[in-house]
């Protein structure tokens, strides 16, 4: 059964989007999109043969093999520039997603929508999005299988002003579900508190400055949490 995470990602696709699912693995996103009449045809790609075989099996079970063009290769390499206008890239590190977008620069001018779900390295991915002609138009934070997942949807558009907190928490992500957001912030606070404790017991005088910076960050997180 398709996960809530993949469903949320897929539901950002609109009827007229021409979609590529990069790193499709089992092909669950294409299957969901076709089953739910969101689109009729799309491309799905993966770097590795094993996942593509999985996708082939799943698509064939559903009778959808003729609706999904499966391709092998890294990132946007298996696509011809301009043949998709919407890229879904999910379940990979933020740095890898950013590299895929940077390496795909001849594709970027044709991409109107990015539906992304980085596993980590989210700040630098948001920075890249906001500095490369996209606006963040929607976001989600969900907690599934004991993991927090951040989803970012960006579209081509006017420059969006941002600060460091936007890079970390987006623009509207935390307001959608305050209870999940509070747990997300608590998890981040606990992580930093552990670092501070570690510095207090083992740190050099050099790391004292770092400790003060971490403590400021904790205060900031509490401020954000208070507003939820
Ligand atoms: C953890 S799975 C995520 C699958 C699915 N997108 C999801 O969100 O559930 C990551 C997939 O990305 C593929 N992958 C890794 N690096 C890639 C790259 N540079 N280009 C395309 N696919 C890649 C892997 O082979 C794997 O199938």
C-alpha cells in the first residue's frame, strides 16, 4: 500500500503537469497518479536497474506498463530537455537532490514545478531553490514510521525573500499541523541540547563559543515553538 508520504507528494501533481519521477524505485508514485486519474502518461527513472525492475513488476501487475516510460540513469540525464515540466525527486538526501538540479541546468528552464522530499540537508536545498528562480509555494511536515519528512513544492516565480529560519523551517510548513511541528522542534532541541552537554563535559575552550551559538539556537527554537 502506498505510504501517506508518497500520497501527499503525488497529490501536488495537477492534470496538465508533464511529470518525471526521478528515483522512482517501486514506481509507486506513477501507479498512484494513474490509478487516481491524475495523469495518463508519465516518465519514471532510476539510477539503478534493481529498482527499475521493481517498478516494471509493479506497473505490469497493474497493467500500466504502457503508460509509464521507464528509463535508467542519474537525475535528469535520462530526460530530453523540455520533455517534462514537473520533477518529483523524493526519498534522497538534500545534497543529492541539489546536485541533480544543478547538473540538470539545461532542464531547469523547462521545469515549472519541483516536488521534493529530501531526507536531510533541507536548508541548503531550500537555499538553492530560492536562489535559482523558484518560489516555495507549499510545504508539508509529516511523521511516519517514526521519521519526520519534509516536503517542498516549488514553482517558477518571482524572488522570495527569506531568512535563516525560512531555510530551516520553510515559510508555512510549521503552521499546517502545530502538534507535529512541536514534536519536530522538540526533536531538534533535544539534539542540540545533547551537543551542548557534550561540549560541557569534553569541549575545549575553543568550543565554548560554539556552545553559546547552540544555546542561542535552542532559544530561537523555543520562540518558534511558542508561536505554534
Ligand atoms: C530511497 S529510494 C526513494 C524512492 C521513492 N522516490 C520514494 O520516495 O519512496 C531512492 C531511489 O533513488 C534512486 N537514486 C539514487 N540516486 C539517484 C540518482 N542520482 N538518480 C536517479 N535515481 C537515484 C535509488 O536507486 C533508489 O531507487
